[in-house]
């Protein structure tokens, strides 16, 4: 039976308005809706008076202006970046110019090359954090302390930020309510992604605030469903290989029923990520380099 993911797509907000969503947490949504961003990038503000901003968002001057207008009379002390996709980090530059606040992130964009065709929003190759943050690091401000949780998979530099005192986790694009995450090699890594989901299952956070869409209030159920979904997808890919369907585009055709044409490439990259994981585990082989156009086959005995 197909895994049911408890998606959440009820999302009320107003573009351009910094709105309270929970005690000490506010959010403003950028007007960059797309098949990968849902209604747009949700930029979070934590604290009151002296605040941290998480993921300033895409390079949209109107978004930064609206954020600054919403913060009139307050002081931005920290700019936190979950990862370096173009819908998350580029506005850090304008926000820093306006406020002087330092940026915090795992590191610059990695994997692949500047200018290569990207699915999703592509990499922000210009962002370099002022302070490099590692797994478990604490970032303290006025009335709040974040714990950084390194969650590679969607990108290798993805961080979630927890507020351990309030049971909140800002989950970035690692765990979202409205959709599964895009895992696109070379920077996206399926094995790392599933390990990072397992890592969250071992934590006690009570509510997740993703960058796109509404909060997730039953995070373990949600994360468990994502893990089951990936296992199911992997089993489907192995079935395809057993049935002699060896190419990624043909596997997508067979497994993704009713897929919007605009999402075909992302689906192909996701299947590629699974195949690279299976190659890494010695279960699958490719004729030639294990790229998006290769023929894949089961290793004898699998
Ligand atoms: Zn992303």
C-alpha cells in the first residue's frame, strides 16, 4: 500500500506583512511562489527588540524593504541561513547592508558548479557566512538561544535551527509540510537526507516551522512518513530495474503517475539520487559513469 504523507497546505498569510505566528516568532512571506517554493519563502524573525532573522530570502528588494519596515525600531543582531539556495540566502546581503548584522551558516554552496542548469531554485554561489556554524553549535542572542542541527541531504550545507527551550525547530527545506524535499545530485544526497531524517526522529522538538508553508505540529509522524516514502520509492526503482526499465526517464514515467510536466526534471534528479545511493550500497551498477543518462542494472544476487 502506498505510504500516506500527512501533507499540510492550509496556509494563511499576507504577502509583505511581518506577522506573529507563535510567541516570539514572526514570519513574512516573499512573493516568489513557484512549484518549488509553494506560496513563497517564509522569512522568520525570532525575538523582540533585538532579533534574529532566519533565511532573508530571494533577491527581491520589496521583500527586504517590507521586512525592515516590519522591524522598524528594532535591531537585527543575527542573520541565520539554513542553506544556500537562491530562494533562501541572497537577501542576506541587502539585509546586512541595512542592519550591519553578521551572517551565520554552515558554509558556502557546495557540489556542482556555478552556472550549471539547476532544478529547484539553484545555488547561491555568492553567499559566504561571516561565522561558520557546525552541528550542535549554540548561537545566543537577546532572550533566545539557537542550537544548530546539521541536516545534509537537500543540500550538503543544510542546517535546521532549534530553540530547545520552546521545542521549536526551524526546519528549512529539510522537512516541509506541503511537499517532499527535492534531493538533486550532486549536492543533494539521498543517503545523507535519510540519515538527517533519522537524526530528527531522535530529537524531541515539538513543532517545526519550515521555510515554505505552514507549521508541522506532529513532526515525528511527518518525518516517519517521509522515511517510509523514500523506502517505498527505492523499492519501486528496484522493481523497475528487475523489470528491465534501466533509464531514469523511463523509471520516472513508470513511477510518477500524474506528474506535472514542470516537475519531471526534479523527479529525474530524485531517482538519480536514489540510484547513486543504491550504487553506493553495492546493490546497483551502471554502464559507465553513474550519471543522469546512464543505464542502471541490479547487481547479481540483489
Ligand atoms: Zn532549498
